[in-house]
């Protein structure tokens, strides 16, 4: 739950909670924990009721609409038959893009080989442009 907070951030939150709630902080913490326990119990009861009504074992993660459809309404064979044309299109696009990438890399290497190294060093730098402030 607090994996993205540092220890000093948690300490700062506890200090702010202590300043806000004062002596009532232990009561507030126990009320919060009791509320979390009640919510978990309600969620497990709801999933148990759904499991009994539907006749299958349902986990809390299965209640997401996509996961529910994937697990309970579509069989493995239907998933594969839906995935196969899309996978073929993806593989074709990937090979085409890999070919284009390789062609562009070859062109870039050919351009780099044609430009002599002495030409880049022999060309003088352009003269600096003078601004209006330089003349005044």
C-alpha cells in the first residue's frame, strides 16, 4: 500500500495526522482499520454471492468486464480464433517495419561513407553575424 512512499514521507504523514487529530489519533486509526476490515468482508461476501449465483468460482480480479468476458463467456478456442488474424496482421506489420528500419539504416550508413572526413574538417566555420548592438 505504501510502496511508493519513502520512510520520511510516511513519518511526515504521521506527524501531520498527529497535529490534526491530536489525542484522538489512536481512535481514528482503529476506526480506519475497522472500516477497511468491513470493506474487505463486504467484498468477499459479494464475490461469494456472485459465485453462488453464477455457479462458477469468481475472484475479485475477475469482476473487471474484460477479464469476466475472457474467463466466463469466451472459450480458449474462441480466443485463439479471434487472436489469430490479428496476430498475423501484427507479425506482417512488424516484418515490414523491420525491413524499412534496416533499409533506412543502410541508407544512413551509405551517406556517412560518401562524406569524406577531411571535408568536414576543412570547411571553415561561418563568420559570426553581427547584431545591431555590435554597431552601436
